[in-house]
């Protein structure tokens, strides 16, 4: 095996190991909380030695930071792809596609969003406040909601006077729908897309 092939193999193995670590951390953090989760537990769940875990991440905060970065990158890529694909569509169609992509990501990584809710309302609040990454993720969503609203106003499908408040209102609705799923475990957020779009448009659509 030549040197380039060996390097590619090592890089791929390292990436796969890190992905397994982050998936395990997501599960352990959401179940036990940030303070109770241990490096030993994360390593055991990932199926690797503790020493190997420390070769990749120096501590729990480093794992959390990497997890937040990875999930935000995935979400941003997904949101931007949907917005680009639907850029010539009506505001309603684009909003439906955007919310579906957002809730699908949340569904795929529900444990990660449980961690954020724990940080806001539970004993881990200060641990999360010390990390700016959660706020950065929420800002990415909010900025794209602003873009959506501008699109709707430009197409004369939304009233201009709604432009400032509507992204804030949509952000609150999105969060409320998702938090309800976390708390009661019943209606899935992804199943609420059409109802949420109708709720938004009933107060914002051009009469």
C-alpha cells in the first residue's frame, strides 16, 4: 500500500472514530446531563478505549464544542440547500420546504436538541451558557427566516409591516413545536409543518 493510500485510510478511520464519539456523546449527554456524563462512559458507548478518546478530545467541553459545530454545519448545509432549491417558489412552498428540512434535522438529532433544552431549563444551564455555539446555531436559523420573509415581501405575498416581527414569531413557534415533542413525546414536529405554515400565513398573508 502506498503512502497516499495509507494516509487516506488513516484519515477515514479517524473521521469514523470521531463520528462515533460524537454520536455517543450526544446520547450520553442527553440522558445523563453535561455534568453527570463521563469520558469513560462516552468511550464505552463508542466502543473505544478511554485513551483513544483522549487522543481525539482533551475533555468533555471539547467534545461538546465539536458536537455543536458538527450539528450546526449539517443544519446550515441542509437549510441552504433547501432555500436554493426553492428560491423560485412561492413563500408558502419555500417555507414548507424549509420547515420540513429543519424538523427532519431535529428528528435525526433529537438527543442533541434535548441537550440544549436541558441547558436552558435544567442544572446544566451555566455549562451551556459558557459556550457560544448554541446561540450561533439559533442565529443561523433566525437569519434564514429573515431571508424567507424578505422573499415573501418581495413577491408581495406578505405585508411589509410584518417583516420585522414575523421572523421572531416564527422562531418562537418553531421552538415551541419542538419543545412540546421533547416534553410529551406525542405529535412529531415534522408532522406539524402544514399546520404551522397555515398558522403563520393566517396572520401574515396579504389579504
